[in-house]
């Protein structure tokens, strides 16, 4: 990204823009399929039959009513200050609440619906189970607690709104004023102007850690 508003090089920016276009195309296809599915349902009813279609999400994980396994392992802090989760992170879709060992969580079993993460800024506390699904799609999650200054919150929000595959929300349960989270990676930053903000976004937005690169960041839960 190289700056608060851009990716660090044209190739990376082009790749993210291509993913955004693919995401929008996927939404259009889904709308067309939904309309077509409705027409087929009407035809089936007229013929005297009712067909029930069970749909799946974009991911391969299954939905289950059992408690989810959040994670097993621990953080290892690198020389750059980024904490990397060493151990297992579940990726199963679950219906019941998952208890994560970190706040914010860096991965684990999660809800089958993700939070929209196309530069979305939320003013409410998010359900961790939906936000973790966004991390699985390659998003970076910016969180802050009540100790963060309004100036920092506003500056971070402006940065997030200009960055695809990011989302932002308050989290008063976290230990530090401002934290950045990607799948299996996390760090604390001192302020919105901390250069480590851009470094983290550059490395982890659709980074190599992404379990499902290119998966949608729209079409999930909205504001």
C-alpha cells in the first residue's frame, strides 16, 4: 500500500481491484440465480411439487449445531511486533457460540455468514463469529477500545473506507487501544499514524495467510 490510501505497488492494487470486480460479478450472478430459482419454484408448485433446495456458502466448511473448536496453540511475536498464531485454527461453520482464546480472535470455527469487509466501518461491536469469517476471506480487521482517541478512530476509519478487504469496529474487550487482526496474525499499534498500520495492511490484506483468497467481502452482514 505504501501510503494510507493506496496499495504499495500497481500489481497488488490491480489484483485487489480485480477481486473486487469478481466479487461484484458474483453478486450479479447470485441475483440472477435467485430470480431464476423463484421462477422454477413457481413452476414446480403449479405442477404440484415442492422442491427444497439447501444452499451452501462460498466456503467448503459445513454448518453444524455443535460447539465450535476455536483454536489451540499460542502466539509467537516476531521482530516486527506481529504476533503469529502457532497451532490449529478451526474453519468449520457452526451455529452455536464459539469461545475464542484471544480478543479479537485471529481465526477458528465461525458463523457461515461473514461481515461485509469491503472497506466497511462499523460503529457497533461485531459478533466475533461473523468477523472471523471475514478474516478467512483475507480481510484485515481494525479494532479499537474506549482508550483510543477520537482523532485516531476517525483517521483509521478514513483509511479503512479506502481499502478493499478491510473492516473496522469497536471492541472494548480488547487489551490495547488499537489492534490490527488478520487470519492467524495480530498486532497492536500506537496510533493511526503509526507506520506499522500501513505495513500490516500491505502484508495481510489478501496476504499469503488467507485461507480463501478472492472470496467475497460483500454479500454478507451489513452495517
